[in-house]
């Protein structure tokens, strides 16, 4: 079953450019993954520190493999210091 994921990420203002660079690298690498059907990054219009990922994965297994990739682990290292709060992650299915 496909997994639809939405993630909301809020960078601290002073780290916004650095977080954006890391997120853009994640997009570049993730789109190479076989299980990835869609991986799009959006930036807030009113709040440039807010980023939203919309993702579609072929399976739970593919998403689990994605979460083990080094570029995803590198993003995890930024969370405490560079983000306003932990990312909000929503896993959904189309109904």
C-alpha cells in the first residue's frame, strides 16, 4: 500500500539558509530512491522559515529504507539546534 507523507519543518530564522540547503540536498538524493514516487519541497509564502514536504512512497518498507539513508540521518542531527521544534509528520492513505 502506498504511503502519503506530509512533513512540516520550521527552521530557526538564523539557520533558515542552512536548513534549506540540507533539505534541497535531501530532495536531490531521495528522488533517486526506487521506492520514491513523489518528493516535493515547499516553502511558506508568509513564513519563509516554514518548509513542507509532500511525499508518496510505494510501500512502508521503502519509507523505512529512506529513513535510514545518510542524508536523512544528517537532517536528524539538525533538529535540536537548527529547528524551532521537532518536525510534524503525517502519514496518510488516500481514501
